[in-house]
C-alpha cells in the first residue's frame, strides 16, 4: 500500500513538474524585451532616412518586418507577416530587415516572404528605434515613422482585436494622421537584437 | 458443439493475457523512444529544447518508474496513456499550436489498442478533455497569458464538436481493444476446449482400440480348445470362456463375479489352491497335471500371474496321457518280451552246446575207434561232421557272448589300457610270431570303466586287424588314444586288405560277412558285438578305410572322471549297469 501511495505522489509530482515546465516556458515568452542601455528612442512622426535599397521608394507606405531567423518569436509570426504581404501588396511596400549575427541567405529569405526585398543592415534598427524581433515598422509615403511595435498581443497572432500591425496599416491607408495604439502594441516583446544588452 | 463465452478467465487465458501485456510493453519501449526522438526533432523549429528534453524525460520517467515500482500492477499502462496525451500537448506546443499535432492523440489512442484494454483510452481522453476544456475556458474568458488555439475564438460549439470527435476516436479504439481482448480470450478458450476435446478423442480412440484388442483377445480365448478363466486376487472369477463352460458344466453368467472357492469348494482343498497361492506369492507361472472328478480324464493346468490375479488354462490331456500310458504298457511288455528272449537265447545257446558237444565227442570217438574200418570217404565224412559241429559250437558261443553283451554286472574300475594291450600281445602270441606281426600302442591311458567290455572290444578289433591281411604281408597294428571333453577316442589302425566304402555300415550288422569262410573264417558276429558294447559304454564306432590300404576303426567311450568314479564306488548299488541288449537285437 505504501508503495502505491508513494508511486501516486511521485506521479503527481512529475505531472506538476511538467505543468511548471510549460508555464515557465510561456512565462519567458510573455515578458517584454528588456530595453538596451544605449537605446535611443525614435519618436513617432519622425522622418526616417533609410539607407541603400530602402531609399527612394515610391510614395507608398513602407512596411519593414524586422526578422531574426534565430529567434523563435520571430519565426512564430512568419505566417502572419506573409498574410499581411498578401493582403496589402500593391498598397504598401514591404521589406524584410534581417537582424542576425550570421550572414543568412537573403535571397532565400526574400523568396520565402514572397519576393519582397530583404536587407541586412544593423543601422536600420537604430534608425527605426527597434531593439527586438519580431517588430513591425510602418512608414508613410513621406518616410515618417507611423507605427513601430508588435504584430499581435497573442503569440499565435490570431487575435484580430490585437492585430496591431494590421490595424496600423489600415489606419495609415485611411489617412488617420493621429492614430491611437494600444500600449501593449508599442511595448516590445520577443528576442533581443544580437549584440544588445539589457538596460 | 457449442462454444460458450468465457465468463471467468481460466489459467490459459490469464497466461495468454500476461504474455500479450508483456509483448505490448516491449513494443511500447520502441514507441516511447520514437516519441522522445520526435520531440527532439521538433525542437529546432522554435527552439523548444527545454520542453522537448524536459517534458519528454519526465513523461518517460513517470512511465518507467510506475512500471518499476509496481511491476505486478497495470498502473504503468494507464500512466502510458496519460503520457501519450502529454506528448501530444508537447508536440502542439513545440510546433506553436500546429493543428496537425492533434493527430498524435489519435496515434496514441491507436497505439494503446495493443494492450487490448479499453480502459486505457480513458487517461488520454481525460488529458485531452481537461486540457482543451481548461485552456479554452481561460482563453475565451480573456486570460491573457494563455495561448491555446490559433483560432480566433474557441467557442463552446467548436469545443463540443472537437471533444466529441476526439472522444469518438477514443471510443472506437477502446471498442477495438475490447473486441480484440474478447475474441482473443474466446480464441484461447476455444483452443483450450479444442485441446481438451482432442485429448478426449484420443482417450476415446485409445479406449476403442483397447476394446477392440480385448474383443480380439476374447475371440481368441473363446475359440481355443482349452478351458480358460481369469480370477482376481480375491478368487472372484472375471473371465470364463466357452470351453470352461463345457468342462465345468457352468454357464458364464452363473460364474462371473462369483467366488471360485464358493462355486467349487473342492478346489479350495485341492492342489489347485496351493498352486494358485504360489502364483500369487511368487508372481511366476505354475504347471501341473491332475484329474478332475472323473479318473479317466487328465487335465494339464497352467496358471499364470496377471495384473489383477491369475489366468488359468486347462487343457484336456487325456489323449496324450492315454498314449503315454499305452506306451508305458508297451514298454513293460517289450521289457518282459526282451527278458524272455534273453533268457531263451541264453538257455538255447547254453543247452544247444551239450548235445553238440556230444555229437562232436562221439564222432571223434568213431573216428578214433573205427578208423581202420572206415574207407577214405568215411573218414572224410566224419571230418566234415566234426568240423561242422565245431563251427556250430563257435556260432553258439558267439551268440551267447552277444546275448551277454548287455549284462555288465561287474564294477567300474581303473583300467590300464597298456596292460590290456599287453594281454592282447600274449593272447595273439601265436599269430604274431608266425607272421612277424607288430602291435604298437603308445601312451594309452588309464580309464575308469568296465574292464571286460574294453578287453573284448580290443580283442575283436586287434584280432580282425591281424586276420584280414594279405597273405605273406607283415601285419602292423597301431592303437592310439585321444582325450576329448566328454569322451575318450581310440583308433585301431591296420595295414590289411581294407574295406569298400559301401560296406562301412554293413560290417557292423550281425551275421554279415564280406568274405567266404575259406578265405577268412568267422561267424559275422565280432563287429556287431563290438558295436553293441561301445554303444552301451556311451560311445560310437565307425570305420575309415580304403581298399587294399588298411582300415582304421575309430571308437569313443564316455568319460567317467575321478570324482564321479569316487561317488560310484562309494555309493552302494551304483556302478552297475543293467543294459538290455537282447531287446535291442529284437528291435
């Protein structure tokens, strides 16, 4: 009998441990990304001067997807970003800003995201005030910073009410010059950028 | 035949189920290894190494620790069921809520069928149910830290359909497990029943064969000409054949199952009873002859031990017994006849000598007294008469000797054959000297036997060897001996005229002569007498010869060793052999 009770306790303990593991793993993802100590905030409506390929686009808004292939959070919303590209292609210019320690195959990334340009330039993050992935940056036709924030509150990006990136695009396309964003949208979640240190 | 559904598991089924559980446990080891490896394989997608290693390891630890801690229990199977549900949740988590990972619930459910236990579907179903219910409730109620579904809203209807379909899967898998177990048990039960039926059939066949063999044996026992019955150790009659019915005038139905001693009270005081008890005591057969009830009928009774008692065969030996008695009577008559003939031969030969002697004497007196009165013819006639009388007297003497050949009234003694041969030298001194004959007899033994017969044998054979010679030829006679295991073997060889092979047997027949009286005188009784004497001494005689090159007579005499000799000379009345030779002559 003692052995049975012991076994029962042991099994319950293991079940709790499993639960804790799941909980801990979720907790890690649910925390905001720490702000780097040398972070310089870039305010909304600031005109951003992008280097290289991203410079000299037409007057359409530009949506920058900050993507780190090594970041799980960044990989989570690949499908969501693709959906945005599919929905707003033609109305909005899209580009992938790859943030990685290594030299990834930009061509492959570009093809993966439907042929939109992919660039790797660490200065773009600083120019846009981005310190985590995944992050969405939306510039209007005059290169003013319209939105910089998360894609969704939920990690699965399935909550339409908190589909922040989509909401931002819609507002911009509706010429909403004074958009109001949920504070949760503007507080960065996800992975730190490579080389960033906690505040 | 009706196969009943087993309500209680018998030993064979329990054993079968245990084997099946052990086989399934072995199989599950491979599945769990696969589950663990799959978790590791999914980890790189979203860097879920902690979950892959942590949750998988703890799940495996839960399963194997339950198995080790309670090996006799099936708890580990239920833990396995829950663990498979957890693996499904782990994979969903690892793949960021990928719907396809839900299939692992169904895979796990299918895997559990191997145990053929429908109850095992419950833990995995509960994991799925509780997991979906709890997290969908939290998600729908606005709990911000729960990311359960990629759907926008996991409403109650979706939840119910989701759970119902999942439950259906679990139910079907449980049903298959139940069916498998049920029909597996049924199959085992049927196999056991079949084995029992086969065994029963074998017993029936064996019994049938035994009955057939018994029937055949009974047919044999019924058809034999002997009375046969079987009795158990208590004397109860268990078998009684047709001849027994006839012999004892009792029907089978009257005697079977009844006591032999009560049915035949006289048998209890007869020799049969003692033989019967001997058979039971010694477990060996007994045979005896006796007459039952009627003195003119004899029966040969054989008793054999059997498994349950004694088997008795009674054969009517009256015909054989009567034949034996008749033969004995004939022997007696023959013996009396031989006695009379012997007496007659002796008396006749003895009494004939007297008148013959008178004839010879008076003829000799006539020849002597009236010699001057007789002319030459008269003298010749008288000579012929005297010569004929003398020859007749010799024949009578030989016949007398022949008739007495069987009468060995003397005692056995140590006979030195060299001394006997010395006597022969003296006996045949005259012919030996006249013809310069030689007799050699090297290393002859001393025998324990009858002296006179041996002397007569040697006298006859040596005499023949000297007599049957070519005129002018120097006779050479050699007597040798050889000791055999049971006999002494002697040979008397000569360089005489020899004998044709066709006459080898004839020479031993009484009154048979190969030559005329003028060439070699004799009565034709010498070798016949010799043969009879040798046969009476337990030996045989034969001749080897070639015409013109001499003959060798080989004879044997039964050996009497020293110890037998001692017993013979010490036991009064022994050592005399009364041999009836006259009857042999008559025969």
